[in-house]
C-alpha cells in the first residue's frame, strides 16, 4: 500500500490559494499531488507491471503504423522539425525535435489510426506513452521510472474520470480532456516534483484540457491526443520551474470536474483512492484488434463470428440492429461514411464490413472501401438502438452489445449478448497475438528483424536503463525543413 499523507491544511490561511469559507481539509488536487510525490516503483503491484509493458509495446507499434498518416506530416511541417544532435527522438525515429514536439507528434501518430488501446472512456496510452518517452529521454529515466510514471498518470486519470459520466454526450473528447492532466501527473513523477509543485502541474494542465467530439472522423481527433501529450508535458515543466496553479483546480465548484461534467454535478467530495486502490487492476486496458473506435468492436466481432456458421449475402439482408449504450451511440455518428476517417466512427461501416468482407483491418478502413457502392447500399439497412445501461468497468459502454440481422426471407440471426471480445481487458491478447499486431503495424517501417528487436526491447522495459535501449527507427519520419517563404 502506498503511503499517502492526508494531513489537513488550513487553506484559507495559505499564501498560495486563498478561498472563501476556509475549512480544514486536504483537497483533491493537493491529495493527488501528495500521491505523485510519494509513488515509487516498489509501490506498483506486480500484476500491474505486465499491463504497463503491454501498453508501451502496443503504443510503440501503433505509433509506427500511424507515422505516415497525413496528420503527422501536417504537424511536422508546422513544427518545421529538423535533424541534429539537440532534442529527442520523435516517434523513436532519427528525427530529433524538442520534447514537447516529440510528445505532440508521437501522440498524434499513436491515435491516427484509432488502433491504440482503450480504457477509462478514452485512450490512455496514446497520450501517456509518447510524452513519457520524450521526457524520459531528456532526463535519462530508466524503464522502471517510465512504468512508475505511467501508473501515476493512469491512476490520476481513473480518479478523475470516475467522478462523472458520459462526457461524450456533452461534446467532450475524454482522451484529451483527462489525458492532459494524466500526462502532467506522469511527467511530474519523472521529475520527482514535491507535492505542491505536482499539484500545480495538475492545475496548470486543467486549464489546457479541451477536445471536442464533433471533430471525430477528421484529422483533429488524433491531434487531440498529441496536444494532450504536449500540453501535459509542458504543464509539469512549468510547475518544475515554479509556475503555480490553484490548489482546488480540480474540485472547486467552478473547477475542472464540474466544468466538464454533463450536468455540472460531478463528485467533488469523495476522498481520493489514488495509491490505495489501483484502478489499473480493476479496469486494465483493452488492446484493439481493429483500427476503429472501440465502441463498435464487440458488435463487429460478434457478427463476424455468427456469420462464419451462417453466411449471408449482403443483398439478402433486410435490417441490422445494433444494441449498445447511449455513450457508444453518441460517438458513432457517421451513418453514411465517405472517408476512412469517418468509417472509424460508423456502426454502419462496421456492419457492412462484417457482412461483405468479414474483416476490418488497416487495409479495409479506407476511403476506397467506405465509398464502394456495395458498402453505400448497405449502410441504410443498419440502425443503432441506444440503451440506458452502463458497464461499471467502463461507464461509456453498455454491459453488453447485441446484433440482430433480419433477412428478407424472415429469418433472424442473433449474436446474443456480447460482454467482451479477444483483446478486452479481461480477455487479453497473448504474447504471440500482441507480436502479430506489432508486426502488422511495423510492416511499412521495419524489416522483420528490426521489428522483432524493437518488440523484444519493449518487453524488457523493467530492465532498460535509458530510453536509448529502445532501438532508433531510422527513416520512420522524414526530416522537414521549411523555407521562410513557405513557413
């Protein structure tokens, strides 16, 4: 059990943060600051370490897969990155940039294909891992330091996201809203900031929190992950240099939690469980098998399995009903997608892919496939029924999904209630399955030998002494130099 001081403080007398109606208490913001000051690698439960190693492995893989996506090129051109001995490796490549830029580019690449892991109503690793890799390279942090930082970020994210529900319905993207604070927490731990500075890092990051779900299906969605990684890193660095923030930034009536709450009635009073209950053990991570929004994975997987024994032709289908939570349905907004980016957020695309192709990989989730006439013809047959029930393990999901396919001859094919699928937090990928995904993600960037070397290095994260024990991926990013005329 991690010791986490809860000594009361008289906030009204504080030189830092005077408040009305002073009371004797430990605020949530300060309490999390204490947690960040105290956490050490030997506090991390043994059973959590493989989960964090999987997170780093999978995220580095999807970074390689997303490194050539348009948003990454756009960011590189805007940042005018260049090679040299200064800076850190962007996406573990031979292109060196400032740490904040590396976090931005890495986060965007990790989320560009929507192939990154999912938990806590968002994508923790796409934000945390790129920022941790960037700052760890600056500080010379060990693999154990990076694992500890990841745990700190995950637990702060879990502490905050559980105090409300259904953030998507208000229009927020939880990955960037909570990710920026979680990243500040992780970087504060790498810097070993004392409690008050760590709390300031969280408060500064809270003012960076943003991201609109209306931008799902565009290049701005992966940018959200990148900007959260960058801004969380910057927030911790500013706090390390002496910048201050409110000691009640998270829990004040007009603070972070209520600002992002659906009804302005977030849980502001419950004591923090960070370091007392390890939420990574109860929530874990869902590692994706398909490069789309995770909210449609259960339905797709279940329908593909059903159709293996009951094959149907697309033209014989009269109606497809997908049953899922309102939180899931809120995100799957594209009923007739016309691009690969829109297809990632379309239940209609998932059902069409299941019936027509029986697969939904990187080569299928494309504009060319989404606009095929047989797909366009099928979209109108699919409808989503949203239900009120929510899964306590992930409040954006329903406890189960269900798909019913009605054929023109009157027969009904029913998947039944689908609770979890392979890759889910409680049905994780095996070592070999994780390697198979990693190899798929690195086919364009690495030879088989180099991919295996990188994969094996990530699996030894506990043992590495610095990030330089992770091989440099030469040629993954192309150096960009902009002339003044084009800047």
